[in-house]
């Protein structure tokens, strides 16, 4: 039996729902921190898509990804994505 985490997330524009997902992870994480990091990466990918979609429509867009996982925050320390 493989121990795979389930990831979920939502994208909001103010109080408006844009996108949401729930999915099992395709890779087996070796730790809960690694699983949280994979989830954070998925969020950033979705966020990039929406920001660039808005910009393509000539609308102003900014992105902000948040997590409550201290392990995921530690793994991404020093990496900054400017949207």
C-alpha cells in the first residue's frame, strides 16, 4: 500500500472562485514536508496560468501563494517568484 497524499487548493479573485482542485499526488513523497512542497508547487503552477491568462486579456493581475506548512516554507526559502 503506497502512502500518497491528497492535495487540494483554490484560486480566488477577491471573493470570487476561479479554480479549485483535489487530486492524489502522482509521486510518493518521502516525508509530509515533501508532500506539502509538491502541493505548493501545484498551487504556483495554477496561479501562473491564471495570472498569464489575465495578462493575455489585457487585465492587471498579481499572484500570491500562501501555505501554512513550515516545512514547505523552509524548502522554498530563497526562491522568489515575481508575477
